[in-house]
C-alpha cells in the first residue's frame, strides 16, 4: 500500500518567500507519496490514536484548502486565522500562509495538544516536551513506510510532514476492554464533542436520562469524560450539574 504524506512545500513560484497569500498553484501545500530522505532518515513521532486522527484530518484538510499557501515570511498567519476556528483548517476561508513546521503545529493544536511555536530544528524537542508523543525508533519506522500510521509526524532537518494513511504493516490498535461504567445525563441537553475541550466541534447532543458507555476521563483531564456516542468516540463534560458516573443495571 502506498503511504502518503501531507506537507507545506514552497510558494507558487517554487520559492520560500514573497508569493501571494493562498495556495495559488495548488502545490504550495501538497499530498505526496512517502519518500526516503537524503542524508539522515526521518524521525517519527506518534501520538495516541485520537490525537493522531485529528492531526491527520487537519493536515489533509489544509492541503485541500486553496486559502492556505506557503510563505516563510508570513508563516504564522495560518495560526492567527485558524485560532478562532479551533485550528480547524477546513474552516479557513481567509487567504493566509504557513511553512512546513508552522502547519504541523496548527495540526497538533487542532488535536488539543498545546505546543509553542517551533521550527524543524526544535520540533522534535517541542513535541516530546508535551508528553503526548512517542518517538518511534528503528529502521522500520525511519527508513521505510510500511509501519507508519495515520497521524505520525515525520521530522528531518529542514522539513516535516504528516502521514495520512496506515502502512501495510502498521500495528492495529488494541481494543479497549468492555466497561461497566456509564455517563448518565442528569438534566437538560449536553453537547458531545469530538475532543476534550469546547474548541472542538459537537458531534451530537445527549439528553436527560441518556446512558453513554464511559472509558474514563480523557487523558486524565478532570473536566471531560471519554464516551461512546452512537458508535463514535466523543467527549462530554464532567460537570456534576449535567452528568454523573453510574453502573448500568
């Protein structure tokens, strides 16, 4: 299976600075086949499955959004435009710019992982400092695509990209054990969101008396439960005014 990468590459003239805002050529941000680097191999960083999916979604959406282009001089305008949108790159409707590392940062922020600004030279350190990424060691990750997973972040000196689909030999996630705990909605209606924060979009509404299978608090976040909502993974407030944990009888 071919593994594809999403990344920001160059402006519409093939240069690093001075182009017009937005993806003028359709190739400033691009999706390409995985490739072996010259010199040192890729370093590979992997987040948990939920965060990785959001990172990949944001990169894929950015590459397909004609409003997002490349310019190192204006590399943080994507950040500024997307921040009020919860860093959802699909919703960006104002022409703006990024470079490869600032684009990856926005994707990480969309996944709900707070990380300061970085370049490719500081990216690995910044990602690991969040406590949310594991560096995948060994040639099967760094020198070939077969074991890569959707949402993996690839880093080398001068460039970075995000993996958009699993390789043939990517490890399958272990199923979570069946839970006997449920979140019960106590009153009114409560939004279920795609991530553990109000910046994440709603995937639906739970109503008074609803019981949602609960997998615990989201990454030990004291404010959100991770639940199953109509077959989808979602997050709901832990506020006792709205929800409580019960054992289904």
